[in-house]
C-alpha cells in the first residue's frame, strides 16, 4: 500500500474512507488516482496501516462482546433506551372526565438523577392523543419547576397503570372512529411501556353519553375529522363546535343546563402547545472547509477518532493529551474539528450501525477549552455552532451544557463582543445559537465582579430580540424563551423592564420560560436556590458526560 516515491513524497493507493480520515492528503492531477502525502507523515501512516492489519482479527473477535458507548440523538435515545429506564411519577388532569380532555404525564428516571418526561394531550371523548411532546434529562430542580407549572393547571399524581390505560384506551376508542393518534405519538409512544397484557387493564368510560363526541374549536378543525367519523360511525356520533364561547352541534333536545356546565379549556392556547411565531429558518451557507488533515501530534488522531473514546476519555488519556505542547495541541484540535466539520456538514452517516459515532468534534471542543485561545479557537467553536440542525443533532444532541457551555465560557469570557456579533447573525439554528447564553451567564456566576458587564450585554441582546422577534431571522420565540430562563438563573432584576417589553411582543415561547409574571417572580423571589450544574474541570466534565449517558 505504501511505497517511497522520493525524499519528499510517498504514494498511497486505494485508501479507504476510514484511512483518509486519519491521513493528511492532497490530490495530484497526474497521480492516476493516487493520493500523495508528505514524507514527514510516513511513520504515522505505516503505524496506522500496521495497527489496522494487526488488530483487525482481534476487533472482529471482540465485537460481539464489546459495548460501544454512543451519544444517541434524542429521537434514537427514546426509541432504543427510554423503555429501559425506571418509571417515575405520573400525572393526569384532575378534570379529564368532566372536560373530556386533559394532560397525561409519564416520567422516566435516569441513574444519573436526571428525569425525562413525556406529556400527552388526550381527548377521551373522541380524538384520542391530539398532541404530545417530551423533555429529556431534566435536573431535579428543573423537573420540579416543570411539574409545579402543571399542578397550577390542575393535575393530580396517578399510577403508571392509570396513565397508560387512559392513553391507550383513548387511542383505541378513537380508532373506532377511524382517527389515528397525532404523528408526534410515533416517537413519544416509546416513553410508555408496550401496550401488552403485562400492563393491568383498567376500565374507563370514553365518549360522552355513550357516543363519540367531537369537540372542535372551529368548523375547520371539525372538518379534519368528520369525513372519517362518518365513514366509520355513520350518524352515531355527536359534534360540539365552539363559536364565540358558545357551543353548538348537540341535538336540540339536549338539556341546556348540561351545556352550561360543560366547559372546554383552551388547550389550543396552552403555553405547552401554542405556536408563538415562526421558527428561524436555517439559511447559513458554509464556506469551504479543509480537505486536508494536518496535525503535528499524529497519535492523538486515532485516539480521538476511536468510537470507544466517544465523549468519555479516561483521566490517563486526558492527562497524556494535555501534556503535549500547548500551542501544538491547540492547532491540532482546531484542525481536527474543522476537518470533521467538513466531512459531515453536508452528509451525515446514514447507517449509524456501520459508522460508529466517534464523538471527535465534541471531544475536541471539550479539550480545546484547556489550551484554546479567544481568537482562532473561539472562531472554530462558533463555526461548529453555525452548522445545520441535523449536524447539531448528530454531534451534540442534548449535551450542549456539557460539551459547549464550559468551553464557550472559558474561550469567550473576554470576547463578549464576538459572542454578541454571533448572537445577531441571521439564519442560524436556534439551539446552536442558544448555547452562548448560558456561557455568558456563567461569567456573572463565576465572576460576580463582572455582573454589571454581563447585565449590559444581556440588556443589549434582549432589546435586540424585542426588535427582531417579528421576522424571526435572528431570534425566534423558542430562543427568547430559553434566554429568559438564563436571565432567571442570574437573577437579572436590573433587566425586568426590558424583559417585560420582550414578553409584550407576544412572541416569547411561554412553554420554555413561563409568562412574564412567573419569570419576574422567579427573579425577585426565587422558589428554589440556583444550582450551578456546569462543570469546568476537564476531568469532571468527561466523568459527568460518561455518567450522563451511562444508560
């Protein structure tokens, strides 16, 4: 495979994609499809090829007995892992039988102490599961705050068996009318146990007065269901349409007092389900990224690209890497990140079983916090944050707090100007852009003497958000709601007037932050002490991440 061409160059024939990942290369117009590499890398190439050949059989033998820890996307985690978690608390709306519609919540407990939940909007009169959503790996205080908001809406704790039977019973009843669960249930069903005989059956009454009863908030909504209901039920159903706070559609001989007592809550405008404005459309056009991987410390490449080290380096390897010359290691980490951004910015692995996740981008970002600078290193991390939603989901998923926040804090603490400019860029993915806000908040938390500087920074960005929320090119409702939560963390009472103005636009996602009243109360009279979950020590960061994904 390797032969000497002259003192300057060697020739590699028929390299695999995996080998190209590790080797710096350039193309020659006269090479007849050969790849040329400067001779200073020959020792590394020979080492890599020898190691691959020597270890190939050993890897095949070990493959069946080796479990590779991978960071799964939220969707894949739910499908593959959620049912393996212990069931936690479950809740259901207190008036679900009276109102015919309500929330059902099921939680799952992680060994790390985190809590994941799924919430289902269940119509027991006709439609079944109308909507659902999930939140993964919430801290205890975050979970308690979430549950408290649900309690304010009138929920009670229930057994898992009761929650399960209400959800699947409503689905079965809706299917009699030809109505399928909302498409979100295709994923959130995996937060529930399988609907088998292992779950004790509980008998509940579905429908109203012995019939399917479609409760719609408009004629348009009713038109979505009526043709299917007619086909499956004939005329054996009732329809109730809300018009100007009155109801029509029941048979004329229905008792008026019964109608007066019938009250349907405004789920359509519930903070958990309401749409507050358009999402920011991802429009970033990335530049050309390096096609050549050039590193000075060749041995770190196979180590950081090894799937078994994906986001879980042990202390010995961390110390060995950080013992390298600081500037040399910085350059190598920046090169690794940008090279792999180029490999996956447009084309992600389609079959993760054949392309094991190696976590090299996340791992390198974490290490860069220890040796990086506020110029080129920060630029590299921000370029990662300019990538697409699919890219972020694959490489970072829900680990932003562990992978990005400490690094952005360390590299960006003295470059608030650069973070401000990034926050104002158009067309970036909301959850990528959000990562800078908790990092800036950490400056006020870790360095209280700089609080005024941080407050001024957030004041400018809150005012900017207030102006730009309507067109959603830079800020959308989700980003504004998430940022409001960080303002609660730093108790930003100096910004209450600005925060109020932002909420007055009606374009802040209340499902992320609560309304202005709750935000202001949490700032002025916090119900829970702030618990800083950000780890800054590099060994603690990797240990925490390993524990977080141990399930």
